[in-house]
């Protein structure tokens, strides 16, 4: 697919996906969402890619939300379709078999915050700002934000963000567990790359099983989750990565996984 608002750069098994609509602070219009979906389909089938980093172009915004000029025209039926369309794409990211790291380099508002929430790990620059300001527009988060934010932080903090629409800075986002780490803006992409490279250096079959196991936590009881964990653990034991990883330890050498 020919991309207009999305850049994909693959090097050393790491893909950087940049949302590139800087004149609109990378707001997610319909075309950009379709590109995002295609980009993930492409990255899924690209055997060269182990880890994906998502960021926004420019120094001001990660993603400033869904495109309000498109929102403004919705009636109730269209509103349902609009939310479900975005939800499906963000679920695709959450369930993506390869790790997805959000490098939040500025405003992550509304759909932008929800996009970061659908990623597996969130890092932020010190100028990043997070918020679910939908109530200011007379709507609520519609791309999974009410669910993922509440699960990730806690219901009191999530309620406060969603009911006030307040925008919080990167340090507060870190304090409430919304992001893992905060870095000076100039270092964000290097740090995201270092993290991606550390993950990419492990056995990718195990990495994919781990994502599946962790993601099941919100769907099932603890016992069912442990049953899934045991099954995925068993699958790991049948992989080349397992043989290589354990043999390397016993032979006192570094593992050399096939997919590196
Ligand atoms: N949808 C559509 N366009 C958006 C947008 C969005 N979510 N966020 C920003 N833009 C556009 C602005 O309309 C402006 O376009 P223009 O130059 O053609 O007028 C451009 O991006 C720059 O934004 P601007 O508002 O001028 O920048 P700012 O520095 O003054 O303010 C924000 C930055 C992020 C505080 C402000 O843009 C904002 O509040 N955006 C909306 C955030 C939001 O409510 N998101 C949730 C949507 S569900």
C-alpha cells in the first residue's frame, strides 16, 4: 500500500512506524487509521521485523487524537461504526504478536492516548502530555480508552482523567503508571531503540508466547490464565530457541537465536 501519513523504517529487525501528519499534530483521520491497519498487516508478515516502535512526527505531538473535523459530522449510527472501526485497529495492535513500543514524543490526547494504551510498553519524552479530553467535545473515549486506561492505572485515577478531560504531564503519567519511563526528548528514540534491541536479542518465539500469556490476563480467571500459561510454556519447550537458550547457558556462552 502507498502510505500518505505513515512512515515505516526497518533496520536491524526493528521497525519504526511514524505517524506523519504534523500539520494536524498527527491526528488520526480515517485514511490514517486505514494506513495504520495496513502497516501492522505488513509488519506482521515481514519476517525481518522483531519489534515495532510507534511514534509521531515532529517534536510537538505523538497523536493529538481522532480527527475532530471527521468526528463533528457523526450521527449515532455512524458514531457506533466509528468507535468499532478504531477499536478493531487498536485491538490488532494490543494483540500484535510482536512487541509494540509507544515512544510518546508530545501530545497523546484522546485517540492518541488510546493508541499508546494499546501498545505493549510506553516510553515518553519529558514534554509529552497525556489526556482523554473527549468530554470537552461532548463524547467519551471510543477507541478502548475507558477500558484500557482503567485496567492499566486504577479506576479512581482513570475516572478523574476521563471525567475532567485534564491533561497531565509526562512525570505525572509516570507516577500513575501510565508510562514506564520518561526521557529528555532528544534521547527518547535512542532509548526506545535500546529497549527494542534488548527485546529483539531474545528468542522471538518465547517473546510471542509471553505477549499472548500476559494479554490473556484481562479475559479469564487466574486459574484459566495459568492454564494458558502452562500451554504456552509447553509450546516454548518445543522450539529451537528453547534448545539454544538453555544449551547456551549450560555451555557458558551467549545464545545465538535464529531470528537475530
Ligand atoms: N483533530 C483535528 N485537527 C487537530 C487535532 C485533532 N484532534 N488536534 C490538532 N489539530 C489541528 C488544529 O486544528 C490545527 O490545524 P490548523 O492549523 O489547520 O488550524 C493544527 O492541528 C495545530 O493545532 P493547534 O490547536 O493550532 O496547536 P496548539 O499548540 O495551539 O494546541 C492542542 C495543541 C493539542 C492542545 C490542541 O490542538 C488540541 O486541543 N487538540 C485537540 C485535542 C483533542 O481534543 N483530542 C481528542 C480528540 S477525540
